[in-house]
C-alpha cells in the first residue's frame, strides 16, 4: 500500500482535465498501470464480458461507459477481485491478479449505495477501515483529518450520516475510500444518487480531488455527460465488448461507429455511397437528403462503399436563403423548435420525411429570432464537420 500524503483541497474549480505533457497512453515508454488482457466472464451460457483488452495508465480517471447490462460493473468487479475472469488476465502494476484475493489488491471500491454505517459519525465511518487494518491511533487521527479536509467535510466530522445531505454522504464515502490510500480506486456509478445540479458540482470536485491525490480512478457510468466531463479517457461498451476507447474529444469528434456516434451526444446520420475519393476529401451521394456531402480528412474510402456521414447538430447552420454551394446542404421545413435558454434546437423535416437536428446558440433574444415553425429553411455544414462511418 502506498503512503503518499493527501494534499489539502484547494477548492478551485477546474472544469475538465488539464493537458500539460504527453499523455501516458501516447507515450510508448510508459507501462500501463492496469492491463486487462483478453478478459471474458460468462455466467452459465451468458457472456457478460467478451474478450476485453484495455490498458489504463497511472493517474488516469478512466470511465467504462455503456447502457444497462453491457458488462461494465462485471469488469469493475473483476478488477476488485469480487469476480474471477472465465478467461484472460488482469495485471495491476505488472502483477498478475489471478491468485490475489480482493483484500490483498492495491484497490478500493466505492459502491453506488455508499454503505455508510448509520450509527457512526462521519469520522468514525472514515476511520473504520484503518481500525480494521490495526493502524496506530495517532496515524488514524492524522489520516482521517487529512481525508476530511480533502473532501471539505472537517466541520461535519461529528455528524451522523442522516444529518448530512446526499452530496456530503457521497464525500464521506469518498474520504473512506481515499483514507486507505489505494493505488487504484474503483467507483461504481459514484454520483447516481445525487440530483442533477449536485451531480454536476460533484463531478468537478471529484476530478479536482483525483488530480490532487494522483490515484488512478476507474469509474463505471451510464451517463455520457458525466463520462465526458470527468474522464481522461472513456471505454464505450456494448454487449460485453469495448467498441471504442479514446479521450472525450476523440470519442465525440471521431466516433468510429454509428453506435458510438449515437450513444455520445446527438448526431445526424446521412446514409449514402462514396462517389469521389480524393487525397484530402471524400464525397458521398446521400440517399435520402438528395445532396452531395463532402467530408475532409476522411482518409481513403473506395468509391461505391456504403457509408453513413455523421454530423453533430451544433456544427450545422440554418438559414432561409439558399447557400451558394449546393454541397453539404439540405432543405426542409421547421417542424419543432425547443428553446433551451442558451441555445435552441430546431428539428427540420426533409422532403423524404427524415429529420435533421440543428442546435444554434441564442446570441440574439428569442423574440428577434428570424426563423420559426413551418419556415422553409436550408441547413448547411462545413466539410470538416462530417465523419464517415463504415460500421
Ligand atoms: P447496469 O448499468 O445495469 O448495472 P452493467 O453494464 O453494469 O449494467 P453488469 O452488471 O456488468 O452490467 O451485467 C452484465 C450482464 O451480466 C447483465 O445482463 C447481467 O444480468 C449479467 N450478470 C451480472 N452478474 C451476474 C450473475 N452473478 N449471474 C448471472 N448473470 C449476471
């Protein structure tokens, strides 16, 4: 077990993660801290995790993201040692975990339910694991104080769980996990019990704390916004498989499949066939929209290949006047407008009945917006906005 001291919380909010140097997964000299190699888990005839291989590096906040039943919790439980893989190996810090029981792994797991002891105070809850490990009293006091300061709960140390808010209970659970100084902290839907506003605030707090303590976090979530806000990298899972691994920006900007494009955020998908494959762009004749779509930086895709072009709604513009260039443009009528305050969502019905979604920031006041229901409009987007998907 490591004995790195936990630095005190700064209280500063730093949205998203700061990039200061070459990221470890881009550095060929960096050894992964957690290596999952060909891991599968079957329950009877059912395969919950199917031949998963992943490398997670020291200091990452790595998210396993996917819908219900995709196998993410099962994978987390195998890291903790609560489940044994049916096939494959898990290495933590270079050590094969096959024969290592949960309590001997350098790992702690924070459960969704927190499982706080209701009759104990905050500090007794946090100290509990250290008493069990027979840590000397003076050190327990020191480490508990440090952990409570880190999660900003020192003033509430004498309270019992029922005297705390949901967010405070979540922080007690976090302090209780961190006080044991694991090298790897596993978090199963850590913010699921919090309401939306508190969840957003706590996301930032968790990232700040993780950056301060430098412990590697692996988090399970089904909430794509949460994964996008907090993670160094995300593994998107579907039916026991990892379908894509990447930074939040890579996953959002360069999804490799329709599944990922649709799972992360909103997207417009145009089916079509490649009609031009040039050095710096590809042109797709879209079926339904009856338009040609140019995609820059698409790589080479042979002429005739059936593809989908994914375009994010915020990369599209909407206007009443026809564009000068007929490429990357579709026509339709405004079917719905949802006013969200900072932005509006427009649903545009095309001639074939399909819908295109456009998000436009509200830089002018709602009453001044020139576009309204039933208007005939043109939707356009630049060539760099599209992504070609072959699966
Ligand atoms: P959720 O977000 O709903 O918790 P998940 O992605 O975490 O979903 P898992 O808990 O990993 O999903 O479960 C994956 C699949 O394996 C599910 O279909 C589940 O029913 C099944 N499963 C999990 N544990 C067992 C078990 N002990 N016995 C049989 N089937 C199981």
